[in-house]
C-alpha cells in the first residue's frame, strides 16, 4: 500500500422525491449512472422501472433515494 489512511468515515443521505422519474432526473443531473440510459427506449421499460421502484422504495406519497458516500483521507507514504 502506498498510502496511510489518516481517517475514514461514511454517511447515509436519504432524499425524497415525488416520483421514480424524478429519481432518474436527479441521478442524471448529478452525473450518476442511472439504470436506464439516456434516450430511454420504449415507454414500457420506463413504466416497469417506475412501478418496481415505487414498490421497493415508497415512503407515504413519495419515493426515496439513499446515497452512501465514503470519505477517506490518506497521506502518501514517504
């Protein structure tokens, strides 16, 4: 290993959106890999995604998206 880890941490950030489609827009806007490519093919594929996402991540009248960033501060070994 060429580095010494000085400190490391993590957090979970939970965001709430009105629809699964809004989750895709968020992911696309911030450069994340969404599970659907740009120019999302048939409407059926998009609808299936939205239905499944809503089923798995519903919270009341909204859906959630959780980021789990890891933070590592390292110093190069002399």
